[in-house]
């Protein structure tokens, strides 16, 4: 007897596999960021300064804020993270969720930090500067 193949069944399996891969990548990135927050915060603030994205008058204070933001997403539900990045989620195709999270933080909250004088550049400029530091974590998740 001939066996009928259900194309939607194989499509669902492929989608489920992609979802599992994305979830593993997300957990890996968020845990790496939490575990390496102090070093990443230093690199991120330096990159933002070098790219003339932020102008600040107290590096240590901003690094501490960035370190807290690197630790926080690992403790949040996916819904909470998606809510924070909702207005910029379509900024780039296949975004790094942590880069989106930090970009949203920089453009929506860091700008009000008492030690930040100004934030320059477009949302994409901020995303690219942040991702230039965090892309190394993401590439480790893909191995």
C-alpha cells in the first residue's frame, strides 16, 4: 500500500527545528553576555565612544549601566525581551536579539542617564556599533 506524505508535516518539522535552533542560540547568547558582562560592557562603551554614538562625562558609570543591561535579559521571559525591542525589531533581517535589546536600551533609556550628554546616529548606526562587539558571541553559538 502506498504511503502518503503530508507536506505540511515535514514543513512543521522544519519550522520546529528552526525554532529550537533559534531558542538554543538565544539562550547561549544571553548566558554568555551575563557571564562576560564586565568585559563586554567595557568593549561596548569604548566602541560607542569610538564610533561617536555616545558622548558621556563618566565612563565608569555608563559601563556599570551597560553591564546591568548585559546581565538582565538572561533573567527575562522572551515576551519581556520582545516587548522591549518591539519598535526596532525590523531594523535588520535576522537580528541578534541581544544587540536589539541593547540598541533599544541605548536609544530609549541610556539617553536619559545623568552621565550621558547625548546619543548620536540612527537606530541602525547604534545597532551596527553594538553588533560589532556582540557578533563574536553569536558566531560562537553557531558552531
